[in-house]
C-alpha cells in the first residue's frame, strides 16, 4: 500500500459506529462501490444496515445484481438478515411530494379555486429545484427513522448536488418557520374579523382554546420539526460523518478540497477520506505505468499537505470485478484488512 505516514488511519470500527454515514465525492471515483463494501462490512459485523442511493444515476442494483425498488428498503438476500438497500427515485419522490401537498391543501381551498391549485402544482413539478426538494423530503423521513437501523449509509450524488441537498434542511426549516408565522398571523386576523361579525356566544366553536392551531398548519409544523431534527443530526459528530472518496488525480482533489471547505462551513462533520484505485509501487518499474504512478505520487503529496488532519484509507487498484456477492464480499474484507493493517503499523 502506498505510504502516507503523515495521515492518521481510518478506524473502521469507529466509522461504522455512527448512525449516519454519507459517502460522497466527484462522479466516477467509486463512491457507490465503496459505500456498498462498507455496508457489507457493517452487516458482517452484525449491524443492521440500510444503504440508500440518492444519486439519480443509481448503481446499487447493478452492484448487488438485483432489482431494488424505490418504494422501500429491500433486503439483500446473500448478505444475511442485516443488509437492506434502496434507490430513491427523484421523479417518484416528486410525485409523492406533490400528492401530499394536494391532499393537505384541497380541504382548505374553495372549490372555485381548486383549478388554480392544480395549475400551481403542475408549474411546481417543472420548476427548478422541485426534485431536490422532494428528494430532501424523502431523506429527512429516512433520517427520522434512523433508530430502526444500527447504521444508515447514504450513497450520494456527485459532490455539487450533495452539497445543495445537505444545506437544504437548515434553509427549509427557516423557510417553514416564516410560512408558519405568516399563517398564524392570518389566522389571528381572521379570528379578530370573525369576532366582530359573530357574537361570541353564538357558536360553540368559539369556546375552543385559542392556542389550538388550525388544521392547515399541522403538515407544515410536522415538516418544520422534521427539517429541524435532520439539520441537528447532520451536524452531530457523534451521529453523522461524511466520508470522501477520491482517486489520486488533480480534478477529484480540487473538488474534494472545495467540498470539505463547504461542509466545514456548514458544520457537517467529516469522518475521513478514502483514496481509491491507487497504483501499487511496482507500477514505477513498468514503463507503461511509470508516468501515471508519478502523477499519483504528486497528488498524494498534496493530499498529505491538505488532508493530514483527516483519517484516511488507501485502496489499491485491482483487476477484480467489484460487483455481486463475490466482488463486494472481497472488497469488504479488503477494506477491513487495510484498515487493520494501517492501524497496526508502529508510529
């Protein structure tokens, strides 16, 4: 394994003890494969594990060689009873999200205004960010159910998309706060107008406690609480960690540097860094690979300078097919072995 003595080793036991693990990085660096191998390793350790893909270009079905549904977690048959996987479909999530909005709003909208509501929902379906908002809604529901599993691993979309999603819970919580405040003010204004027009003793409904919230606010308050809880969990280093995966190339390094800065600014804890597909030292002796090996060493030197504070795991390039039971079982064992080997090295 390439030597990187300045970095601390990634402690796999500590990594898998979290409730939530986000695996992310630039597209094409092996995020899904690493996430799947970690899920297999966790399940092999007896932890009930849920692996969820939030990437619109899903890979989990191909990796596990089975068809994963989008409506709920599906057990991976060959991984015993402890591994479940799911691919979140942003289109289905948006359909479900808009249907929930429709069902919540219809009872409170006059019949003559319902065509306008339907038109607005159709416009929302095609508006920028609609799928992200729906996907966020699904993710917060998963986070809310985190106690049903020992570990939830998110196989995330490429970095930029993931950073937007991770920043949304706090933003949406603030947005819902403002919307709830506006609706409360509107309800109070309606009550004042109603009290001027209807005698207080004319209707038993006027005897209801004034702190009872109108039914239309219930879904908003539920969403507000869910966003607030998710934002708190994502910022809790004892519960959550973001694991970067990158190859030893300049572009993945630059993107990882930017993403790490953004996560630190958002107070989302970074659990470590996996350097994937590294060439072995023998590559220096092969003329065809010598240039690529030298370029990797240059990037690894920059990684040491920029990320020495992050626990790291280095995985060598392999000629194996990392797919299906045999491939993922092998990689899971390799991850465990490499983590243990680095941890046993003398300081």
